């Protein structure tokens, strides 16, 4: 299987695009005639149908959907090449919110404009943060400001906060999110690319790659950051203080729930996809195992597949009979929604006591590149090759015990 296709849910090569198109047609037929605007329920596990309803069309390679939380109800849509569009009531605004295509490098399928994060009290502050790859292929975390028009940002206002050198064009991570409890900025960094993490960066405490980072960008100079004093490795010799969690291959999408619990969708290598979890009470420092482990299976053990210190296994995983690239989503009322880019499956996962339960909700007839949350709490998914975003309608669910498949 093509490595680029597995690594992150962005546009594959032309031959793979054609296979995804064929998959869309096949899945639509399997869903009983469901169209791209509505996918039928699967398996009869729920007491009410789940559907996808068209929210906005006319997009090009959407990579992220977000709300600013400023009371306007706008949906911000990122396109891989370097534009951010605004949708109001399902209608795209004629002028882009931001266009930085000249400085975004997107020649490789996993590069581009990858996510946006709006800080707390965004309406008063008038600035936001982006994660993108530049024309040299390196990860850039930057702050941009609004113009006098709240629907238009100033592309010349960029203040670079952090640049991370990328040794290969794939596995760039890309997620940004502000912690709901601490107000710090969390950054998802992939292991740097190639295949199998050849330089073992995810387990290297002197590298930012293969990690979740936590930094403070809201105090001090806007072009710098500080390391929060409660970061787990700040005073640990041999560790970079920015590291919040490690042992990740490519955390393309992660999110917090309302209580501060962190869910991470970590894209696998050639066999397994996984969802990792960090409870709100955690002080950080978890190691999710890559490259020693892929999911809960041995991958490249250095000594008998001994898990690393502070290892936390995934709370859900699946093999490649069910897909090939996990797309992390959002938690809503105790249910975490996530999907697979290659198969279009959407699952719901929740914790019951000390165990986790998982159910297949529906099968979308397209690959889902990202989830998003509207200001009203609505969940959205993006059809990467279909130029559209859809609202996920998932009423009452009936859960089944989660049993890892294929291993």
C-alpha cells in the first residue's frame, strides 16, 4: 500500500484518487442508494438513523473545519493550498478570510495549510494561529491578525511563533488546539516522515517530532512562546520542555472534550490505526508507544518489545480490513466520533467505567479528511475529494462492547 496514502488523510496520487472515486460509488450502492448528501446507517446498532446532510459545497481539498467561538456562527474552512474560507448558513463568502498560498508549501500530498486555532476571547483579541508547511517543507506555527473587517485577515500580519524542521515531506501532524482548562496551545507533530520512523524520532526526547507539544503563546511577546511551568519534562535532563506527550506516529487530528479529556487519532503504519486517550487529570508525559509498537502490536522493538516508560496503550484500534488512515474527531455528550479516510466508516467510542465501548455509526460514501465543530456544537466532516462539508446527524445510540479486531 502506498505510504503517502496511509500516513495522513490528504489527497493521494492519481491512481489512488481513482480508487477512492470507485469506493465512493460502491459505498453509495451498499448504503441502499444513499447519495453524497446522506449516508445510511450500518448494522442496525442504533435506535435512530444517522445521516450526513450537505452543509457547504464548492471547496477544494478541505483540511480543517473550525468555529471561532465569537458568537457569529461562522464556519471556517481551510484548503490545503493555503486559503481559509468562511461559510455563513451554508453559503461561502465571496472573499477568502485569508489567502497565503504563496508562502504555503503543498507540493507533497501531506503538506499544506493544516489547521487553525482561535484563542480564548478571540473576538476581543482579533488574532488566531495557524499550522502549515512552508515552501521549504518545514512546519510553521504563526499568529495572524484581523483587518478592520472581521471577515478578512491580514496576510502581511504574520508573526512566526515556532518553526520545526521536517526531514521528509510526510507525517507533519498538523493539529492545533487550545486546552479548555489551561489556555495553552497544543501542537500535534508527526514523527518526521519516511516509513517506520527510521531515525526513531518519536521516542527521542531531544526531538519535537512524534510528540504532542504544549506551549504558552498568550503571554509575553506575540512572536515568541514560553514553556508552561507544569509541563512534565521541563526540569528533566535530556528532554525538551515543550513535550507534553510522546511516542506518536502522526497525530493528524486530536481534540479536547468539554471536561478537558484529550483524544488523539494516531495514523498507523501498515497494519493498525489507533485512538489514544489522556484524561483531564493527567499531568502529561504519556508515551503512546510508537515506533516500538503499532497499536498494541510489536513493530520495531529494541529489546523484546518492552513498552517504554509511562506507556499508555490505545483505547481503541482497528486493522486494515476496516480502513487505512484514522481521522480523529470530537467528543459530544460522552461519545467520541472518529472515522477512517480510506473506508468512510464513522465510529462512536465512549468510556463505561474502566472499559471502552465502540460502535459503527455509518459508512460515508467518501473519504473524510477532517471533523469540525460548529459554534452551536454541531459536528461536521469534510469530503476531501468531493469539494464539500457535511453535518453529522447522530441521535440516540446503542453501544456494543469494544473488541479489538484483527489481532
